[in-house]
C-alpha cells in the first residue's frame, strides 16, 4: 500500500507539472545573514528621520541596491503635512519584478524612523529620534533580501516591493490637537496615487517589526477585516515551514498601519505581519518608540522565518489560468491501479 501510494503521489505530481506551465517555481534560498546585513546598513546611516541627511543618504542607497536586482526602480517623491502642520518631503521607493505581468503581489514595509522616542521610559528622550532597527529597518531588510532572491529565479507572478516613507511621523504622544490619519502618510499617498495608473495586485503583505528574537505575529484585526484569505494564505505557508510558534493562531485587535490605507484606498487586500500582543503594555515590543530600538534587538532567525514565509507565499502563487490548458488538464488520463 505504501509503495502504491508513493507511486501515485509521484505520478500525480509529474502530471500536474506537465499540465500547469505557469505553476510553482523553485524558491530561492533566503539568506538570514544577508538580511541582517541590510538591517545593519540602514542603522549605520543613523535614524532615517525625514528631512535629515541620513534619510536622504539611505534613500539613495536603497535605489542603488535595488538596481542590482531589477532595472525597474521608481522613486515616488511626494509632499505631505505632519499632524502639526509642518511640511514634509517623502519618498516611496518601488522595485518591480516581472513588470509586464498582469498578476502581481505587493510587498511593503516602512523605511522611515520615528522622529521622537515618545514612549521611552525616560521623558528626557521623548523628543529624541528612534533608531528604528526593528520599527522600520527589519521589514525593509527582509524585503531587500527577498528582492535579491527574486533576481535569482522569477516566480509565476510579478512582484512589487514598496518601501514606504513617512509611516512613523504620527502625532507625538503629548500632542493635544487633532491627529487623525497622521500615520502612514507614504501609504496614504501611494494608495491614492499608485506608481502606475490603475495599478492593482492580487494581494499585499506588509511587514512591520519583524526582527525581534522570539517575535510572535498574531492574526491582526485590520488584516482579518479586509483580507482574511491573505492572512490564511500566509499563516498556512508559515505552518508548512514549521513556523507555527512565530505565526500564532490567536487574533489581535485592529491596528492602524500602512495596510489600512492600501486596503481602504487602493482596495488591494493586504495583511500585516507585525509583532503585537494585546497583553503587553503598548501591545508592541518593549523597544517600540524608545531609544532602545537598536541593532542588538534584531535576531537573524526571526528575519529568516518571515522572509522564508514571504518567499513561500510568492513562489506558491500560480500564474494566470489558461482556460484551454485547464480543460486539457481535466481530461488527462488517470493511472489505472
Ligand atoms: Zn513606529
């Protein structure tokens, strides 16, 4: 019985491959050390606070780095206003792979650092910038390594990686005025003005704070509201890789993050992979919005868990279904046992 079962499995796999020309492709190996190096490099610029030389230099480095892996890199410059009315210049950086493919997946993370550590235990730090090793650089580090992998073997779908700016310029904790929609200024801009007119994608994945040791990602409420099938897809891929410890079965409250605006305005179902736990004081890791969000909080293994999950999702996507071929697949003769 076992022998027959294995034979059947082997033959049916071969048959599927032969009848699905746009099927699964081999997944390149995510290199945890390389991803960590990309986080470290960002941190070495200093806090990437909009309007600072560190921010400008890091944006330049992203473009140069991404251009090693794809010629299709676009910088979307935009103007925005902070919660207190100050004008801000933002840069969303978009790298596309397989840019002529209609079926696409969107990956994103914010790259800016928060200008104020307003949740630091020491009030003296409340107007000092956050380094953003985890809150910013970790998600981008994973996506840069994903970009490198994408250059090694194309998946069946096109992929757009968007490094979003101005996520973390939201109202200071002491601010008494209006603060609605003061977070995610880069995603708000992009979702209303996509880099290509009429742009859409099958779905999106946002990474935010994906670098801490032992990070656990809940099925986050906003993602479940707008994109439950995307959450299921990501969590199934993670479990298949043995990462159930990091991708928890529990649900969390709803968060305001870049995915909210991509869901609301661009109407692309997008899920957030974020280190969040309702039972913590802020919900976020202890270093969140403190001067302690530094490179020593970053764990290579967590970066790899997230990166490998994202790659499994992307390379698990099948290309567009060709109705003619699908019809032939149904009539493929079955092995007689
Ligand atoms: Zn933040």
